[in-house]
C-alpha cells in the first residue's frame, strides 16, 4: 500500500479523489504537474509472474499491448517503508511529446492479488526530475498478512 508522503507537503495540493477507492491525485503548486496514485486488487494475472503482471498493469494504463510495450520499460524501485532505506523493484516508462511529459511506475504482487502504481504528468518541465521527487516523497508499505 502507499504511504502518503504529500499529506504535509506545502509544494503539493490534494485534489478530489477519483471515483474509485484506492485512487488519489495531487497537483504541484505551480499547477504544471500532477501525481496520480493507485493501489488495489490486481485482477486476473493468469500464470504471469510479478514482472509480467507489472508490465501488464502499465500497458493497461497506457492502453498498449504488453508484448509491444515490455521492451521499452525499465527497472526501478519504490522506496520501502517510512525510513526509506530499501526498495521494492518496479517497472517504469516515461515519454515526452510536445512539452507534455508522462511517467508511470508500477508493481504487481501476483501472490496477494495486489498492485500499486503512480502516474506523473507535467507540462513544460522535466517529467523525469519531478517523478524522481514524487517517488522520493512517497513510499510503499508492505503489511504482513
């Protein structure tokens, strides 16, 4: 699950939650970047492993074919826990078209039917830089069953 690192950050403001539970969004004070978070059930992953399911989550968010998108994804990590001294592997993808940058990072946990992802969208600024900041301020917490 996500820990909300922007709850007390003056540089980011919470905007209305999405219609579905487990989704929320922040906008920066310059109003040129948003960070949208999601956590919740993964859904049918068939016989996929965590990496394949993670690639499928990103592909679904981008409305792309997972087999075509997977070679374009790179590895990264989400910070783990409040002390943020370790990480959990994730997959990520970013692109910029006409000064609008998009970044998405996700992780699926097939064994527990759960996934998390964050999408960052920026206009007129370096999306990878802002995504790095977003990821440094927000971490995931893995709770024992």
